[in-house]
C-alpha cells in the first residue's frame, strides 16, 4: 500500500458514505438504543458542505486514488467557561479505516497526519470520544499515545 492523505473532495463522497455506514454499524451493535442500523450520518449535500468548511476539515487516506479511510475533524475553541484558559482544540469526530485495510497502518498514517495538521494550525491538543465497548478503537488510540482526559457517564431513563 502507498498511502497518501489529503483533504476530502466531492469525488470522495460515495466512498466516505460507505465507510460512515461501516462505523455506524459498529456503533449500532454496541448501542442499539441510540444508533439506528442501516441509516446514514450525513446526506451527500451535508458532506459537500462539511468538506468545504475549514472549521470541519475531513481528511482521506488514499491508496492509488481509492479512499481507504477518513478522519472527520472539528476545530473548537475553549473555554467552556470563564475559568478555563483560552485554547484551540482539533476534535476528531470520526475516524475510520476500510475493513479490508485494517491492520495495514492506514489508521496510524491518518492519525499522524491529523496531529501534524493540528500543530500547523496552532492547536493545543487533539481530542476524541470512544464509545464504551469499542475496545479495538480504544486500544488503537491508546497505542497512538492518547489518554483519558475526562469520563462522560450516563443513566438511562426509560
């Protein structure tokens, strides 16, 4: 594999949509009370808008002009309140590698690209959320050097 990473373009929408479906199905298996199997996160129109917005950069990992992974990011400003230092964060909203390409370092290449991008635009940190039960994703991010910043907890009221 000869992986390069670049900003997502309109021509990538179909493949990115397929990968978004793969991620959705993982989440739907973990949390069928929240995620609806067989649905999509974004329409093609929404993806077009997201791809063009510098505050929501999407990067694709490409092998011979075939998209094999993506990272949806969001540039966020802190603080959440006046008692926090003002800083910029690059939040990874979604990162996926095609099922056929997992274990071939595509995720590592994509993740390192995102880290470099965050440094280039002056971010203090890179953050993301991992759903409980998605042990493979958590292990990957820990291997990349990430650690728990905060824990979100819930109680389900039925």
